[in-house]
C-alpha cells in the first residue's frame, strides 16, 4: 500500500459570484447588448463568455439610447 503524501482529497472552491454579477444601466444600448450576451452565455453554460460580458457591463461608459 502506498503512503498518502497529501492531506486529503483535492478541493474545488466555488467561483466568486461577483465575477458573473453585472448591473446594466437602464437606457444604455451597450449594456442591453451585453446583458443579452450574458444571458445567452448563462443558458449555454459558457463560464468565460459570462465573465467577459459581466466585466464589460461593469466597465461600460453607458451610452444613451438615441
């Protein structure tokens, strides 16, 4: 029998929920587009696309709808 050299099973920590949180500004056309991308990525289970869309919403310059 081989001796275990680590303390226990590997730990898989959950991702920080903040990475996927985004509050689009009402009336901002860019935020609306990014929110749609975020929703699609969430439905498809695409974690990287979810992160990118949420980050873009948080960094949006908030363009006014014309």
